[in-house]
């Protein structure tokens, strides 16, 4: 069912992209939008777009210039659907995009890891810089551990020292 055939209080299925959120609202009202460049001396085509007002959780969202013949429209990073099937398709598309993003993330992570290895093999200065960075990191960890041990020893000494 497209937007032009919806009646008041018809359900509207809403899928927000970022952050992802699914909501349901109702059609509060719709109004025709006159086509641009109207010539009063020529027969006028039926309006191609309508202004739609959707009520969601007690507030109204206006969708200006909504294509009247569509079941699903995207407005301000949100899908509005007149049918559950349209909302399901929008959600499925977002899920596929997320799966693709996760796969790309794994790819880029492998490029980073394998790229580091290749750079170390190809560039002795790069390898030396990485080795020095690892050595400094290891020394800092040891220093932190020794500081904690000294603190623990000091606390034990405080407990066993005679009080004067």
C-alpha cells in the first residue's frame, strides 16, 4: 500500500539507521503538494508528492515531499514504510550493510597486521623502531610491576613495624 492510499491512523513502520532503532507510528495526516511550474491554462497532472505527518511516541514527524506512489521512503537517515514487509526489507538491507562492514573491518585488520610484518621485513629502520617501541613498552610494564611490589612490601612493613 503506497502513501497516497493510506488513511488516517494507518500504521507506519519506522527504521532509524544511526543509531539503529525500530519504532511504529501512525499516519496523522497527509496533504497534497502542488507540482512546480503550474500553468493554469493547461490540464494539471495529479500531484506526485504529498506531505505526510506521522505520529510517533506522542510527537509528530513531518515528511515533506513524500513520493505518493511509494511504500517505503527514506527521510533524514530513517526509513518510513507503509507495510511490515517494507520495514523488513529495510532492516535486512541494514543488516547486510553491517555484515559487509564487519567483513571489511576484519580485512583491514589483517592488512594492518600483515602490513606491519611486511614493513619490518622490507625496512630495517622500521623494524628497529618497532623493536625499540616493544622494548620500551616491556620496560614500562616491568617498572609498573616493580612499583606495585614495592608498594606491597611497604604496606607489609607498616603492618609489622612496632608502633612507637
